[in-house]
C-alpha cells in the first residue's frame, strides 16, 4: 500500500482529498501546516511514496516546505495552489516539485496524476533494485557528455553536474530518442507520466535548465535543439 502525505490547511478540502485517496487504497497521513508537514515527512521516510503539498500554508509555506524536504526525501511532490500565476509554477519546479495543480481541480484528474507519479516511482525503484551485469554498463556517451543510467549521473568532460530528478529523466528520454522531434505534450506524458491539457511551459522550463548545464552556449543550443512548431530534438 502506497503512503501519501497530504498537506492542506483547508479542513474540508483536506478531508475530501484524503477520503478520495483512501478509496483508491492509499494510506494517507493528512496535516494542516508546514512545520507539521516537515516533521511528518521525516517520520514517514523511507516508507513515504508521495507528497501532496498545498502552497499557502500557515507557519511555513509550501515553497519552503518543498525546499527543505527535497534534498532529503526523494519522492514525487505534487503542489496545490489557488493561484494560477506562471511564476509560482516555475518557482515550485525550480525548488523540486514534480507537478503543479491549480485549484479548483477535477478530483478525477488529480487521482490520475497521483497514480501516474506513483507508477513511475515504482518502476524506477524496481529498476534500481534488480541489478544485472548489463545494467553496470548502461552509460550513454555523446562526445564529452556521459549519462550514467545506473548512478543517475551526468558528466561533462568527466566532471559530474547536478541535475534535479526530472531534469535527468528528461535528458535521458531525449537521448534515448536521439534525432527525433518530440512534442511537448509527448514529453509531458512520457517523462512526467500524465497527459497534460493546459500550458506546456513545464517542458520549456526544464529544457532551459538543461541547456544551462550541458550546452557550451545555452543561447545557441547544439545538443537540445528547438523544432519550430513541434517541440525538441536531442542531437547529442
């Protein structure tokens, strides 16, 4: 049974979300403020599978909770917010959130997002728990760029660079489809694990971050190129 930490200060909404998650056979720990969220997350780790985190919280807001927990707890974080400001979404992604849902939202879509993130996390854990001789050599090389799939590490000229989990997943997926033009919606579905019906800015933001880290000149990208009217293509 998957364990989900739900952090929401609105009691009615918290109880509604918890009820719907429990109907899907998830174990839910529900709290109403940021400081309790941090304490509970640390207590539940390493049995915690996902965090649903409201942005506007008493004591410590959702941004700060995410910033504090992200380095130590490697589970998907879905942010909830009543505001639809793009800057909030970008900040949330920058500090490590994996998804961003604006209130009011469809419970059906919310549950689908939760299921998708848990499925991807389970697949990743299963992959890492079954080492094989072949996996020890799973390193993709593109000139001075190396992607180590087992260590989830990226090196340029032999030096490791720091990537967020979704940055690594996106780079790996693009590299696996080298030379193919991939649309933003396709990338959202296969890297983030859910179909996206709104703004695909999430992909653009992560591509920009990747370019800043792996391109010699991010303003003239040679590895991750933009395909006008389509999306992006990895050239290696």
